[in-house]
C-alpha cells in the first residue's frame, strides 16, 4: 500500500489527472454522435476523473499538512509543491528537471535555477483543494447538462472536458509561462461553448466580447510576467549568500520562470537595494563634512537611492500590468462589463464553470503570482486601490443582483459581490485574510456552483429562468426547493455552513489595527453590508420562485408537468449540501493543509512591509533634517508594524534560516 501511494506513483497519477480530460474529449468528439450515448459516456468519464482526483488529492493533503504544520514562515520561504513530475530529488527538492525550452545557457549545477520554461506542476496547500473542486464542478456540470445538449452532444461534452484540463493545468502550474499558457487556453473552449451552445440570440457577440476582453487583460499580464522575470534574475551568489550589497556589484545572474525562484529573487534584489542605500547613508553620515570624501559619499548615496527608486518604479508598473489580467478574470468592478452578456447567453452548465472555476483563476493569480512577486507594491497599493475596488464591487453588485428578474443573472451578480469580498480579504495582506481567501475560493465555488446547478435544472424543466414566469415551485419540486434553500443559506453565510467561516475570516482581516488605521472601518462596513444585502436578494428570489401561488410557463397540450429531481440530480445536490455542511462545522482539516503555504506568502509580505517602512522613515528623515539614529522608524498606518511578526499576532516570525535576512533598520556604529 505504501508503494501505491509513493511520490513516484503519485506523480504519474497527477499527470493523468491533467491529461485524462483531453483523452475524454477526444473519445467524445469521435464517438459521441448519439446524444444519449454521449451524455452517459460523459457522466461515466467525469465520475471516473473525480475518483482519480481523490486518489491523488487525499495523500497530497496529508503530506502537505505534515510539513506545513512545521512551517511558521521560518522553515522555508517559497512554495514547495509535492508530487512534481520530473522531480530529481525523490520528492525532497520540490522542483522539476522537465524543461520545455531554454532561453539561455543551461545551468549545470544540480537543483539550480534554469533559464528555461519548464513543465513544472505540483500540489501545495493553496491549489490542492482547487484541483479537487475543478473535478467536482465538472462532474456536476456534466450531470446538470443531461437534458440540455441534444444537438452535437459529443462536441459539447468534449469542450467541457477541454475546459477542465486547461483550468486544472493553470491551478497546478508553478512556472509563470506555463501558468499563462493554461490561463489563456481556457478562453478557447469557453468561447466555443458560449458561441455554439448559448441560449440567446446574442450568443456569438457575447462569446466574442468575452474572448477579446479577457484576452486584452491577459496580454497586459504577459508583459508584466516577462518584466518580473527579467528584473529579478537569480543573484550571482545565490539566495543563501549572506553578504549584502554585493549582488548589485557582481551583475546579473540566471533568469528563471519558476515561481519559487522568482519569489526569493524578488525579495533578495529588493534587499540588495535597501542594503546599498543603508550602507551609503551610513558612510555619508560618518564622513567628515567639507571634505572631498564627503562629497563622494553623498554622490554614492544619491546613486544608490536613485537605483532603488528606479527599481521600485519598474516594479510599480509591473505590478499593475500583472493585476490587469487577473482582475478582469475575477472580475472586479469596473472590469466586469463582459460578464452580463457572457453569463446571460452561456449555457447554464458553462455559467457554472465560469463562476465556480474560471473566476478562481483570477484570484489564484493574485495570490500565487502578483502578491509574492510584487510584495512591496502589494503592501503599498493593494488595499488602497484594489481593496477599495473590491469594497465597491461588494455593494454595487449586490444591488445589481437585487434588481435582476432572472435567476441566472441574479446568481451572476451575486458571484461578483462575493468575489469582491474575497479580494478585500486577500489585499488585507495578513494571515487571516490570506487563509480566508483560499478557503473562500473553495466555499464560493461550492455555493456558486450549486446555485448555477439550480439554474440549470430550472432551465431544463421550463426553458426559462425568468422569475416573473416562475413561482410556487415548492409544491411541484420539493426536493429541488430543499436543496436550493440549503445552498442559499450557505451562500448568505448562515453559521454552521461553509461561507460563514471564510467570510468571518475575510472580514476579521479588515479589523486588524494597521488596516483600520490606514483605511478606517469603511472597507469592513462595505464587506458586512454585502453579506446583509446577499441575504436580501437571495431570500427575495426564494420567495418569488419557490413559495406563494404556483406560476409556471404554459405547457404544450399533452405534455406532463416537469418532474422533481431525478436520482442522479439528488446525488449532485447531496454532494454539494454535504460539503457545505462539513466545511461549515469542521473546516480545520482544510485549514491545516493551507497553513504552511499561507505562511510563505505572509512572510514575504512581512519583509516587504518592513522595507517600505524603512523607506518612509528615510523620507521623513530627509524632510526633517535628522539622521536615522536621531529619528525612530515611523510606521505607515497602511502597513503592518515592523515588529508584529516577531512572536506577536500579526504574522509569522521574521528572519530565521532558509531565506534572506533583513538588513538592519539602522547601520551599526
């Protein structure tokens, strides 16, 4: 049994999880001409993939929880995925030797960063549950499409599986270019599914708008990714070299597309610039005035400061370029204008995947790439800019949801509102917010997926989701009404169900002293208002559609009244309801798996905040005319206090072995 679950075997199982949907798509495209055969085959293959995913996710979660529980931000400071195909260290090195193509001379050193785009995939505490969610939501999308795809059914299910493979690949990727490739590949099946099987007359225009809008944002992110790679090569002395201020003199090192390598390189280069300024400042302070040496020392200080300013300016623009593609995919208000048309025209099962899975590509990109690779810019501008946009989106989308007369569009705007709340907690940039964001990705996927599954059932039965044409369905569909009420209660954050846990963590992250000092209580009030408004429009929909007098579209003569849920559909909704209840009552196993990798991001942010605080102190010193020894380090209220991570409640301990130590806040005398 141990051999069966060994890392070597699990690597091949993980590859199968990624590649199997493509094989399923080929089988359905060739042999799915008959609609009945296609849907039965698709359901069987989706269930098979769900079992295969469980076989790799379960041991991965156990392994990640074991080493993640020992990590407090000091044990390691970069992502360490497990079950990495091509891992040369028998699961201990957490990197791959599978290079797709080189963009420079290969590095012959073992386990050294390579100037190559690599097929680097694996599981860690952030993506392991998202991979499981992808397989589950695809199974549900296939199951609720049972009566929908009557024409070209084989092609329809084939595109669903292609979409699943692309989303899974993006979730698994730890190479920034590989992530981008999978990220962009999701557009192709989504485009054909919306344009080919849409439910309205404007489906082709909606598909075109969705494709072009998200492609434009993604291209901006590609420019940002290339810029991050080029401006953060591996230092010549490596990350473990304790000598500070030398890498700038030694020149550039090897570029890498590996996310973990880039995390350490970005932290080291920022550290190098801070050290160079600190050294030059100390030298200028110690050099007697009115001498040629003092003039030279001041020139060196000016040069070091200008170099650091130039580096930070470049990172500023790269940060906003990176964010552009991800906030469009989420989407955050006001980058959501593609959503109404795409959601209105897309098949119900496709809207399920758009909301439950594709939106998470945007939030994962922010958490996996933007924040770890641009931590200083995230610390300075994340909450002020994108946290504010998230707060606006929470309230604005909630009112839009209340104004809708269509269940599908209400669910679409509800999704935007809840994702705005997720962005708020994410850019709070503390362990509570980061953990809540990862958990809410899973929770929102379940509740949003469940609500769109209800939409799919309503459309299958009545060929409409217009609330003015539906009413009193509790009498005809008691099972559907029961599961809809459970999913809606989970969506509004009822205690004991899943969304309550993650939403409380996200809101709690906004009440930390440094966030309230910077932004006041406005963001937290907006978040709480969004939860209240979600109950308002959700219960209004329930009352309109499921209670009161029976109101349904006229039936064709001789047509029987639509039936309640079938056995297959009861299994689907039973899975969703059970998971919502389990994550609401006992989320600790899921949180334990996330702990270690959230600590990695939290440590990166802790170091970035302290660096920003030093820069602010230097600026205040220049204005006041005092020296660093006379003026204490001041704390920008937008940032975490510099000492909060040292055994206190603000984050993981700073410093420690395994990563770049911080330069002293004040040069030693």
